[in-house]
């Protein structure tokens, strides 16, 4: 995921179980450090100063400060089996509406809209 404001690129290495970053020229590579149990990161996205990721080990969506200097990890959603990727999209680029557009769907962190299943 790209942090356009800071000029950094973040990625998850699922084989090595870590999150890394570098500048947009590919230099200044750094492995981020988080104060948590071992994790198996798969999907990764950025919202403001926080990285959010899907974790196959804990079956959760977690977040931590993007600085990554022994940042505290907070679980945002538990029991999320089978998650692959996660992506945040700027609200300034969105059109249309769903229940998450009003007061964030009354969610405290992320709003996951699940449309009703309709059968013909």
C-alpha cells in the first residue's frame, strides 16, 4: 500500500511473516516492529497513521501505528476466518451510498457492509 503523503511504500511478506516499508525509489528499506505475538500478515492497507492487516494466525484484522517502532497492535475484528486482502479507499473518491456512509454504520472502527442476499 502506498502512503502518498509520506512518500512510502508498505508491504506484507506472508512468507517471512513481517511488514516492511521503503521510500518510493525503493531505498531506505525497513522492517517494522510491533509489540504482539507472532503474526502471519496477508493483506495490508493504510488509513491515516494506521496500518490495518489481515492475519491468518490470529484470524483477525489488526491495526498499529505506521511508524512501527514497537507499536502496540490492536485487534479490530476477531474470528475473521478466510480473509485474504483488505483495502481502504478514501471517502473523497467514493460515489453512491450504503449503511456505512452514515455515521460509519455506527461502527467504532471499520464498517463492513454486507448486502442482503437476494434470490430470484
